[in-house]
């Protein structure tokens, strides 16, 4: 993991096309602005984890509902 220190208004650039800017720091919260091409999905990690857990639960439920021997 690369660890960087940035101040409000400073940015980092990833792969030449994704820019992450520190917009504001308030206590333990940091507001980030992300500029990326439209084809790049930008999501909060907790939402991805929640979605993956829901998909795993749905798959497990579907597996339990299948008749034995199939």
C-alpha cells in the first residue's frame, strides 16, 4: 500500500486519468473529489462489500432451494 500525505486542495493522479483531490478535512472525516473517465466505476468499498454479501446470501439460498440430486 502506498501511503501519501496531502493537504486540502492537493491531489494525486492514478494512471494519468484518475485524479483524487482532498476537498476538506473535518476531524476524522475527509471529503475527496474524484475525477475519472465515465467508463471507470467509482464506488465506496462498504457498498461493494454489502453487495457481495447479498449476492453470496442469494446464491446460498438458491442452492438450498434446489431439489436433492440436481
